[in-house]
């Protein structure tokens, strides 16, 4: 094994490990450009192999850009890439368990995708430890209150962009109403997930269970963002701490 500038590379490493190492090498040197021949020398492979690796990373969405011509090369846009993640096995297992507990949350698919990305950038040893730890954990299924992905996408957009939403809502007696609401946030409870919003039909704060929202569409009306915390006292829920990020 040869050591160069504080990093070690073993000839003949598998391609997956080389791809991760290649991204880290570009990140460490950003924003300076690195020539393909320079990278090939560091990883002890051919220039053609490095070019294939870089193309594969670009096609996978890694923000690598190329500058052709003399003095050109490859660089990683560090502003749009994540720094290395050093999750412990316990931290990774905690995230996986939290996603299992809240499997019916509106963004469950996004959560699974995020977990896959997080574990993908973990080192092999912590990832192996996390998998072993997770294999010893079981989560009892809770109430499953799902919202169709289209409705979840509409609500996400409405909350991010502060626009009113037209809802078609079916109550506990199967009666449907159409109303315009001003979304304030999402509530996770023991009974399932709800949209907290100011309802113009009732002229009061209301909580709409996500699995009873038959349809949702964005209006073109911008609204002043509603405070979820200010709305909570008027809703029949006991909500604990907010989610942190």
C-alpha cells in the first residue's frame, strides 16, 4: 500500500470503494481542478478508467463539472454536496427505527430514500454495525393513516410556498365537503397524521386527517404563513416537541 499526501490507496480496490474515494479526493481539493491523469496516478488505474468513473458519478447526480482544454480538469461543486458523514451504528439505527415507527408519515418515501443515501455514504464498518443492531430491533405496527403521494406532494408544496389549498374532505360520516384552507403544518398523533390549517368554510382552525383528504389542489393565492404553534391550543391534540433538523 502506498501513502500519498496523507491519503492511502491500495491498487486493485473494488470500484465502489474507488468511486467513494474519488468523490472525497475531489471534495478535499475543491475548488481546484484535478486532471484525469493526476487522478489516475493517485488511484493507480488508467486515465480511461478514471474518465468512466467520473462519468458514472455525474450520471448518478454527483455535482462534478469538467473544464476542457489546457489547464482544465474536474472539480466537485462543494456547495451542493454533503460533507463526509460519520454516523455511529447507534445513530444510524436510531434513524432507521424512527422511520419504522413513523412509517405512515406523509413523507415516508422521502424518509426511506434519505436513509438509503445516508447509509450509502457511511464507512463499511459503522454500516455493518448499524445493520447488525437494527436486526435486533422490532417495531410494533401502529395506526396506518396514509395519504396518497400526490396529496402529500401538494401539501408539501403549499407549506413551502405559502399558498392556499382547495381540499375535498370526507368526514367520519362519509360526507364530503370542498373547502379552501390555509395550511399551517402537519401533526403526527397516536391516531395518525393530520393537516392543521385555517379553514375558511368554518372560519376557525381545523385538523384534517390525511387519509380522509379525497383531493387536494394548489390555488394561485399566496397567503401569509400561519403559525402552527399558535394554532395548537385550538386543536384537540396534545403535541410534544417539534421535529428538529
